[in-house]
């Protein structure tokens, strides 16, 4: 794990986390059935992390170069409100996202794995890389996860952001308070 000296300070300002998909939310593999259907493995701990972020008011988004029904379905299950697929020019998609949200660069985090992400990665306030990201991405990251893409790295990044904002303790309290019956998280497994 690599944590840049000002990573906590940067993470405290985050209101929106953007994810790449292939290699970040998935292991980067593209699985094809005999009938030509595309499958992508998403990790449930990443999904729970996204749902937990939503419960404390953080927003999430996806910017990905590929179009995929799997991605659209998973985003819908996780209530990811902004999904920009088929954007090989991620900088243009990022401009669109900023116009939609009204947020500033320093209020936005991006979780990345490869050079196609760099045009957006270098603009955001908090840059996180999955553990198996390309060296070019890792060099520019404020935080490099121990976990690899598609295997809990997104959850790790979300926990870091929530801990920097003193929100993680609130989440844990909700789950450890004996008299609290409202532990509902709204998403599908």
C-alpha cells in the first residue's frame, strides 16, 4: 500500500467517487459464453463498500471506455447514479460529469488501473489506484490499494475515504448497536 503524504487531507474533501470498470470493479477479464454473451466478475465487498458510501451521503459514478450490459446492470443494482459508458475519451466524459454534478476537481476521487484513465486521473482531487494498476497510474496516485482490481480494492479505497472523513465509525456503530434494527442497505446482491 502506498499513501501519499497529503492523501488524508485530499480524501476529506471528497463528495463523489468515480470508478473505472474493467480492472477496477472487475478483475479485468472479459468472459465470453459459447453464445457470445459477455460476463464480468464483480466483487461483493466492493458492492457493499459502494452501498455503505451511499448511506453516509457520498455519490458514485462510473466512467468506462466499454459499453456493457453487465456494467449497466451492476450499476443499477448498486444505485450508482451516473454511468458513462463507451467513453474512450474519458476527459470529455469527466467534463460532462462535472457539469451534471456541479462539483469541483478537489471534491472528486477517481479509482483507476491503466493509462486510459490518466486524462481524468490527473485532474481529480484524490487519485486512487488498485494494487495491480500500471506503474504510470501508481506513480500518480495519492493512494495505492493492497488489493487488486475486482478483488476488494474499491472497498479498500472507500474505507480510506470514509475513515478520513470520520464516517467509518458511524457505519460500524450502526452495525454494532444492539438495539438498532435499521441496518438496511439498499442494493441487490
